[in-house]
C-alpha cells in the first residue's frame, strides 16, 4: 500500500491499519506499507518484499485521484525499483472511480445527519 505520507504520525498509522486489514482480507502473505513523503519509503518496502522472496510487486495507491504524484513521481520510482530489484512492479488505479466511494460518502453523510 502506497500513501502520500504525513508529518502527523496518526495519519500514517491509519494507512498502515488499512493496509493490514486489506492484507488480512486478501490473504496476502507478503505486504508492506510505504509513503512518498514519510518513512518507510517505497524503495525500502520493495527492498523488504524482494528480500522476502517476492517475485513481483503490486503497488496499491492509497490516493483518491490520479494527481501529480501518481502521474509523475510514482512512475519514476517504479522504473528505478524495477531496474534495481529486477522484479516486475505493477501499479493499481487510485481509488477514484471505484463504485464503493459514493456509497461510503452517503454512509458518512447519514452518520452526520443522525
């Protein structure tokens, strides 16, 4: 799971929590959480996965939209990591456009209205 990262530790912890839940639900034996602007960085996470025997890596962006970080920064990072580790790295789409997002927003609105 790849998030932006924050200087607020609890924000990064929230991403780690979601990553852990997703790994449990997805039955992923290997997973890491990484950040663009906090530790651990993506290169550290991919290094750990490669050292544990991963033959490929899927980066799941914890970003709502395909903004500048996903359009410009992430492709450069991935290209470098593929060269460095020699394993395929694929990148999933950001959360934007997923049909469950509108349901989540409606749910949040209903919680507020109560």
